């Protein structure tokens, strides 16, 4: 089997398993723990884009988790508006400040993959801002968009690593 076919088969099978897990037992709206299938696939793709090795797994998880946390800070600041800035000025200032933190950290090797940081930030902010009933970034349960993105990221990256290993076995 060619390497590409092996990778396609591996990702297809494990992608189906991931979708079942995220949408079935842990699916949205069942009142239990929830996972975001699309965030897992973003992490999966990030893992491959960063090289599909141990360092890629570490950078994917660390970067996307960091991005999710920084997005949680942004969401909290926008909601609280501690500077009392009117209109769109407040959110713009808070987003600019947190995005600066998102990128300036890239001198640390584990957080040097800026796209991973951005994916975590964007997934968290996008989910929180576009989902009716998304919880607060301070909630201590899986309604918290930061926690939801973090768990989905970690599992998605692990599925990415697993699909690479399975493809390696099939492609021999």
C-alpha cells in the first residue's frame, strides 16, 4: 500500500472513530461532557503541519492550549470591560493586547508554532462568540469554552499522532 493510501485509510478510519466519540457519547447537547469534533480536526491537521512527530504533538497541544487560555482572557476582558471603554474600542483594545501575548511568547520553543497558538485562540473565541449557550470562560465545567477547546485539542492531536503511526504500519 502506498504511503498516501495508508495515510488516507488511517485518517478515514480514525477520523470516523473521533467523530463518533465527539458526536456520540460526548456529543453536544446530551448534558454530559461535550467535545468539539471540528477542534479535534484542527489539532489533528496542526500536528501534521508541524511535522507529525513528538515535537509536533507537544507544540500542537501546548500552542493550542495556550491560545485557548489567552482567548479566555480576552473573552473575560471583553465581558468585564475593566477600562470602561465605549463601543467597539474596548473589545478592540483587549483583543489587540491578548493577540500580542499570543505571538510574543514564540521565543519559547514549546510555544514557537504561532499558527498553533492562533488556532487555539480562534477556535475558543469563535465557539464562545458564535454558539448560543456557550458558557463563561470562568465556568468550572465543560460549558467553559476554554476547557472544551483544550480537551478537544488534546484528543484531536493524539488521534493525529495515532493516525500517523497506523499509516506507518499500513504503508510497510
